[in-house]
C-alpha cells in the first residue's frame, strides 16, 4: 500500500499517518527525516544534499527524488509507505510517478484531508493559549501570522496537486473537520476500497 497524504498544515495528517502506520503496518516517510538520515548516513545523494544545505541553498527536486528512491528501496518499505509532506509540487508529483513507474509500481491512493482554513487558524490560536496557560513552551512559528504564511505557501505550491491527482482519477478526500476517529474511519474505508479494487 503506497499512499500520499495531502492537506494544509494543521489538518491532522501526522495524526492520521500514525494511525495508518499502527493499523496497517506501513512506514511513514517524511522528507525532512529522510533528508537528515541520508546526510547522516553519507549516502551519495545525502552528500549532494549536505553540500547544498551547507551553502544555505534549497535541496533540488532531483536530490529529494533520489532520497525518496533510496528510502523506498529499503526492506521496511516492502509492505508499503505513507508519504507525508511529499510531493509538494506538481513537478515533484510527476517525478514521483516516473520513479515508481521505473520500479514497476505506482501509488495506491492519494488522500486529501479537506479542512476549513479559518477554523484551523482559530484552533491553532486556542492551542497556543492552552499551552501557555498550562505553562508549556510554544514553538517560535506557532503564531497566527506564521501559520497563515504556511497556509499561503501550501495554497500556492501544494494545493494544485489536488487537481493533478483528480485528473488522474486517483484523488480521494476525507472531511478533516470531523473527529479524529471519524476521519480515521473514512481513511480506512478508502484503503479497504483500494485493496478490493
């Protein structure tokens, strides 16, 4: 089972990915984690990434695809994986399709968690207030201005993936405004449908 999860920051993708990992024995792959692991392991593509990062540059799509390619070849991905945070652009999605095609496979599902962005901002602001009230630490980027910037970046770069995958007939959506359990049930229904197909 090879799944891509789409949805804006704060939509609950991470929570649902963990549920799918536990329930279906999949591996959750985050590009940040894969990048750090490749750099630490000093793989050829990891060394390329390190050279770019050391100069303050952004890692190219070609390097990211190389890291994804190496990672999904590892034995723990044999049962399947969830890509969370990748692809971020249509160009990356096209490159991912080519990569999987070269490996003789393809994505089984692209699931988008659809949410009301206004409510997401309110939730984030409430979470910050609750964390502060409890004496906790708040992340530097956990404020409504930074969050809105992240949402805007998502809208311009990543939201077009919905149309891309919809045109290919691969996009499934779940209502992310429901409870965590209800969202999980929707995802399970999609996976059951895909497996049966």
